[in-house]
């Protein structure tokens, strides 16, 4: 892998994952599908839930592996097992303590 400026680009801002991190995981780690790459690098699990980075990761995967969109697929949304009231999450209002 080279030290090109492109490889220093941050792809997942929430988890601070660079293009170089993704390329290394694909080329050296053998993570050639979206789900294994997400689990390995924690991509798409931050506050944005992958809205920004997942399309970029898919593009990199397609370039590196030659896989089609159908082969790569899209991540599945996983709602909470047990729904919780949103007020519980608002710790600034005293609801989360």
C-alpha cells in the first residue's frame, strides 16, 4: 500500500476510519464483504448509522473486489429487541439517570 493522499481520506467520520484502513482490511485481512468489513472496522455504527460512509465503503469494495451491488448487498437495519421510550435517552433532561 502506498502513502498516497487519497488513502488518508477519512471514510467513516464517526469511527475515524480512513480509506487506507479499509484497503488494508480488504487486501491483507481478507474482509471482502460489507458485513465482515463493518464488524471488523466498526463502520456504520456511529451516530450517523452509516448514512455517509456505507455508500463510500461499497464503492471501495466494488473497486477492490470487482463484486456487483447484488453481491455486496446493503446493510440491514436492526431495531432494538425491546422498544424503549425516547425520553429515557435524553440524559440532559434527567430522563436517563
